[in-house]
C-alpha cells in the first residue's frame, strides 16, 4: 500500500497495535523523540525503535524515499483520534 494509509482501514490497523505500541505512538504524536519516549516509559531507545518498526509494519507503511514512516504513523494516529 505504501506511505498513505487507506482511511477505512486505518482504524482496523490501529486496533492491531499492542498497548505498548499505542503508548509509544501516542508519545511520538506529542512530539517526543525516541530518547524522551524511552525515559518516560523506562525502556531503552532500541526498544522504542523496535516498537516504532512494529507500528510501521502493522500500519503497512512502506519505506519509500519520499515518505517519513514516523510522520505517516503519527498522522494516522492523530486522524483516528479526531486530531
């Protein structure tokens, strides 16, 4: 599917995220860098990266050069929350 996520499927895909993945994504949506997320959740930055990779995979966000996976994931989250 690529960088853009079909709106009708976004909610279903977000529902497939684990509680921790949603927590990490929520903090990313607030603008926290990986180091800040790691400190808040008492996990390593590498674990944050792993969760963000899982989010990208579950949301079917590709690795196209013209897109930024983290921004695309955050936008999908914010749209689902009415943001």
